[in-house]
C-alpha cells in the first residue's frame, strides 16, 4: 500500500511541475492505443503506470482511455514524463492526452478515437496534423487512481 501511494504521489507531484509554455507538435494516430485489452507491458511507461496502481491494460486507465498515446517528451523506458497530461489543440478543437508511451521528438502518436476527436472525425483522411501542445495537470486527463 505504501508503494502505491508513493507512485500516485509522484504522478500527482509531476502534474504540479508542468510547464505552461506551448509548443508546436506533429500528431498522428496508432490504432494500437484504441484496443482497451492491450497490456501496458507493450508501452514505454509500463512500470510507472502498473506499479502499485492496479492498472494492467489500456482500458484500465479509467477516465483517460481512449485519450492516450505516446509523446516525444518520453525519451526512455519509464521516463519521468510518463503519466503526464497534455492538451492538444488543432484549429479550435482540443483533446487531453494521457501519455503512456514514447514517440519521436516533437510528436504525439495517439489513439485513432482521440485523433478523430481532435480533427472532427478526419483523422484517417488527414493522417497527420500540426497542433499546439501544452502540459496540464494530470487530473485534467480524468485519470482515476
């Protein structure tokens, strides 16, 4: 139990240390993130997210799923940026993404459903879009610990 609270405290504290500056990023989708039954063992943030929390699959990420994906801020396995929350804005539409994996620098690779929300159902047609990314408190991703 002590370990669980340590992990949750670390995630909560990382939310308080987020930067308010925005950056331009390239956003694409990967349908791997749309499968609620996929194990967290297949993503770079697996140990951070599984440790004492009870999270085992993408779908177990409570209110965050399906707004999940990889981000370039995660540079390595169990990076300190694992479990952060980001607001992505494309034109006038925004979506909050809970980061569970790595992607190339300056990019987000998110669930198709999340990208369809961001692009008003045009994810497959557009393929990749440029968006503005701002790190926000992890609670804004509706993740329930």
